[in-house]
C-alpha cells in the first residue's frame, strides 16, 4: 500500500510537470497561429516560456492597501486547482492518477475554485481596477458555469439511464463507452447541441478573445492581474494556460474518447504509448478552435453581452440538448 501510494505521488508530480509544459507551449502556438491568421509574423513559439522564466526572477511587489495572505494565496490556489484537474482525467488508455465515483463533480469544483481564487486575489489587491476585473471574473464564471453544469449533468443522467458500465459521474465511463455509439437520432442531435455548448465555454474558462473581459488590456489595463508581478504573475499565467488545457481535455474525454491504439489493433502497453500522444493531439485541436480561432474571429464582448450569451443562447442550446437526450432515452 505504501509503495503504491509513493508511486502514485511520483506519477502525479511527473504528470503535472509535463502537463504544465504542454499548457505553456500551447500558449506559444496560440500566439503564433493568432498572428498568422492576422497576417503577422508573431512572437517565437517559446516566448511564453521566456516570459515565465523572466517573471520567476522578478520581485513580488505587494500594493500598500493589499491583504497579503489572499493576494499571495490567490495565484497559488488558482494554479494548483487547475493542475489537480488532470489528476482525474484519463489520458488515452492511461487511467487517471486519482479516480473515484464523482470525478466530474470534482473537476467542475476545481475549475470553479481556480476562477474564484483569481477573483479573490484581485479583490485583495486593493486596486479599483483589479476590483472591476474581479467582479467581471465572478460574473463571467457564474454565467458559463450554468451551461457547463447542464451538459455534465445531462450526460451523467444519460449514462445512468442507459446503464453504461461504470459510475455516471466518472470520466472513465465515457472513455470506455463513447456516448456517440449508444444514442439514437434524437440523442445524436442532442449530443451535437451539448458539444457546441461546451465548446463555447472554453473562451470563458480561458478568458481570451470574445471573453477577454476580466483583463481587457485596452480597457482596464489587465484588470484582475494589474497589481501582480514577479512569481505571482508567473503563477497566474501558468494557471490560465492550465485552465484552457483542462477544459479542452474534459471536452475530449466526454465527446472524443476514441482510441487510436485500439483502432489499429494494439493492446496493453503499446496501446497506451500510442493513445497518450493521440489524446494530446485531440486536446490541441480543441484548443486551437476554442481558443485561437474564436479569439481571432471575434472581438471582445461587453460583460452584460457575455452574461446574456451564456444564460440565453448557450443556456437554451444546452437545454435543447437535454430535451433531445431525454426524448432519445424515452424512445429506447
């Protein structure tokens, strides 16, 4: 038991370090693709790495009116909460480092905790600009959490009603049995609605493009992060990158769990070796669309527009998916 616990801890630490590197490198790819789409040269792919290394060597400056405990604690909690999400996500054929019966609920909690920690750090800075950004962060989070919760609860109810092997709130259930393979025509349309709804949540989680509202560089001067510097700012950047990777990994696990190794007839260790990079290719493609393409194609919304978008349009789309899934279950 002790040896197994030690091995799990080592695997968890190694996985978090590897995923952090992946998430930061995607930031470089995102900047480059964003520039190419705008017919610019753009920064080097490793620019985010250079930025973070530079920030790690800088001094943490604390505003005079800040509450130090929450001001320093916010970035750490935001980053660690985002990291912990990956402990519960199966990656290809590899099971999660930590698993249980309510993984999906815990993942939603950790994503919310990361956003709340960022907002708390902004409030604790004592800056009126950061206060505005923190308020926007909370409003945005309360808006996109509604359709996200509808998508997850609908899929869990669907898995329970159809008797899919495994716990309905465990991601391993959806990796083992693709939801696309067990639905009828109405359910297929419902899954498309849920998939589109959760795709629109990605910009909200990452706070980029049309949802670049809490920071809004040209409006409120980085907003919630305006008073941060040095190590704290580096941790916030890492946390934002991890949140984008985490929500994209969740989308892949729920809707695109298809195994490349199994498709070419592999099993065991060879299948795991093939499926791990294949999983990250899928995550990369989801991020390219959910982050890079959307932030290039659309301008930033106002906070009331973003809230209305998630509560009305995306909320209605997720409810339509729920109704279609319910009809499909009744027809079964």
